[in-house]
């Protein structure tokens, strides 16, 4: 796990930017504290920051060269099947000077070119320079676990693991209004857009070829559309799922440094812990909770799992004061506006976990492929359950007049009833965007001064939902849209801010391909989500976890904004002169959000306020 950056200049004007390579590499220092390396050719520069995981010796340092310097690689990630691939290469006469997966990857590329991607099992973003034909090859892993951003103009091509690295080259920094519009609705910016004009995210499962000033993009992998395997029984599906997940966890246990597991108390991380505990004599597990707030605290369930599997378990309890003390550092590591507030506990869990281990396994990805969210249950019931629709139609009018918030069981239930009632009236395409959003287009237009955004990108994303009714279709889009842009980005940013590598066994592509061959009925019923995952491990996990209502990895944001963070909001967001001087938002709408936040009926105002606050902090730092 590392940070990478680089430049390929097209001419002498672009070549001037090579002077910024060191600065761009230094910007990624938190991603790789163990080594700093750069490579220069006449028009090319590659930078690398290393977090040593496999072959921690200097032999694995990067940029890494082979064949007398013809090929040079800057690589971020891990190739979990590198030992098998290495044996194949050795049988062909290839000699190795390290035990690293980096050297395996670059030799495989030298042998097979872009076809090497089909053989890789892992998560990665890498760049390989061919000094003979002066070309650059850049690729991102299938599911988008590792990030890769790039920038193109008439003089140069730039790339980096984070926005901060791209900006270090001194490019123009203009707000992308379309991206801002989506961000204010979703709380993140979906690929290929970023908040800066001209900077793009490489989509999962894609690669770039840059040669002679031309940049070509290709897709090498897509999550398969559901094609149910005929004759597959539920019992045999459970058996195969268990085997694939066991193999995936086993691959991700390979490390030359201490390894542990995040353990939230939910089904996903508990399954990973159960499987990992069988492959090591002493497994360390880590969970985080909130002092004095049982609604957001699941550590008691995590401790049940830890006790059953006899792990070396550590529970961290957070207070408002501790969160506030780390706020500036957390926001500083957000390379473009990103307002999923669960990034805060992920950062603090990563920080505390890094004091014990260098690698952690997590349960991320299971919700998107197995159906773990409330919106999945609501979607299924809207399409299949007449009684649910009748109940929503009856309860909806009453719910609209009751207080709504995400911070209590009752308030959150009322909020969900209203949202699901509105979703029932929409087309499937409109419904998906609505369920994925914290603010609708009208609310954002009232807030923004510039409302001329082009929505063609959104329409392109949502086009595939136009005629879908099956839940598997919804999961497919979630896995392409929400998963890489929100969930995986959050984990990568916050873990790498603490130089911690997080591995996600549920997103082994062989497992993902299999899960998307399963029928909807194997994943969800009227009373159960993630059915096959829960049933497969029912007899393995503590009985208290079976079909337990999901509680997301959230934090008590509303209370925090109204107390510990109130003065911070007043300074950076609720300042009329600042807002009007900035010229992006309408003060009367910002003021209206403030009033709603402190009212008895906050609804989702705290999420929208947090999004604006994060944007303001980012804007102050970079623009």
C-alpha cells in the first residue's frame, strides 16, 4: 500500500512541470512513510511513497526498474496471487532480485502487456513507463478499491493517488460546478468527475494508454449482470460462498507485518473475523464506539464475537472532545470535498488500530453485493409487497407532521417512512437517485448561485436503471456507483491518512462474480437482508447476530454539530460576509439550514450542514 504520482510531458513547456515531482510525491507522505523514491527520464517523472507490507527490505523500494531500465513501475496496492504468478514467470526463465509483488507485476506486464490485468487478484493502481517507446500504461483495480486521479492538457499528462498530489504540480484550480451540484446532493463526487475542472478519476476496471500526446481509455472489467446459474441449490450456493470467502480471507492474510481485523459487531466484519481467526494463532481485532450514546454504539456485539473466537480484542470509546480534537487533521486529509460523516470514526479507528498493526481486514463491500441497506429492503417491498405500500400510504401523512432525524430510533423511523413514501411515487430511475441522496435537486438549486449545471452525466449513470425492477439490478448499480465513490474512498482516505492498509475480502472479484450470479431470492426476503450470507454463517457466529437490524457505521453528528462544533460552524460556515464574498451559495438558504439544524425537526439538515462545512474547509485550503 503506497502513494503514487507522475508526469508525462508532451513538450518543453510541459517538461517544466517535472520540477514539481518532488513536491507532488511529498504530498503523499502519509500514504507511505517507509520510503520516498523518484524516477526521471527526459519527459517523464514517477514518484512513490512506500508503506512496506510485502518484502519490507530495500529490495522492494520503488519506482522499480527491470530489463536495464526499459520498464519502470510506480505501484499502489497488493497482488494477492503474486506467488502463483511468480512461479509461472520463473518457469519461463525470469530471475527475481526481490520477494515483492511489485517485481512480479512489472515482469508480468513486460511479458503480457495489458492482458496481465486479467491474471491479477488484488487491489491496485499503478503506472508503468516504457522507456523504449516512451509510453505510459496506467490501470485501476476492478472494483475501485485503490484511487487514481489524472489531469490532461496540451502540455502534459499528470496522475496521482490523491488530489493534493495533482494540485502540487501547479494546475489551475477552478470549481467544477457540475461536480459541486452532485456533491451537495450525494455528499461525494462520483467518478469520473472531481471538484476541480480538468481533473478526473479513473473509473474502476479501466486502464489508460498515453503515447505521443494521445490518451486512450479502455475498460477491462465490469461487474457481470445477473445471470442465474441453472440448477444451483441454496445449499450448494452456501457451500460455494463459504469456500470462496474463506479463500479470499486466506489470500488477504499474506503480510510481512502485523495484521488484524476491524470488528464492528455487524454481520460482515464478524464473518471476516471468524474466518481470519482460523488462519492464525493470535488474531487482533479492533472496534470503536461512542461514550454515552447507545444508539450509535455496537461494541457489545463486537465483544461477543471477539470472545467467541478468542481474539486479542481492543475497544476504543470516543468522546465529543476527542472527536473535536482530531477534526482539523481529519478534514485536512480530505483531498476533495467528501461529506460521509462516518469518515470520522473510520479515521479514529484507523489511527488507534495503526498503533498495534499495519494491515487490517474489514467487512466493506458486503452491503452492496448482498443487500444490506434500508433502501434495498424498501426497494424490494415497493416492488413486491402490497401490504408495505398500503402501510406507507397510511402512515406517510402522519409521519410528515412528526419530528424527523437520524439521531434516535423514533425520529429515524419517521424519517424513513416519509422517504419511502415519496420513493413509491417515483419511476425506478428517479427513485434510485432519490434514495441515494441527502438533498434533492430543488434544495441544491435554492442553495447555489449558479444553477446551470449540466445533468448529462447523472442521466448517463442512471440510464441503466430505467427498466429495472429486480433488486439485483439495484445492487449492481450500487456496486458501481456508491461503493467506489463513497464507501471505498472513505476507507482509503482515512486509513491511509494513518499509514494503515485496509483489505476487503468481500471484494475479491471471483467472489463478486459469483454473488452476482445468485438469484434475488437468495439475498433478500420480506423479513431478511443478506439472507445467504447470514444463513451460511448462522452456526458459526454468536446467535445474537442472526438477522439483527443493521446499524450503519455512523456517528452522533447532529448532537456534535449543535454542541462541540457550534463555534467552528459559526466561524467557517455561518458567516454572512464569508458566504456572500465567496459567491457560490445564497446566504438566506445557508441561514435557513442553520435554523433547521437547531430546530426540533432537523430531518437531514445535519448531513447538509456537514457537507457545506467540509466544502468550506477544503475551499479555504486549496482555493
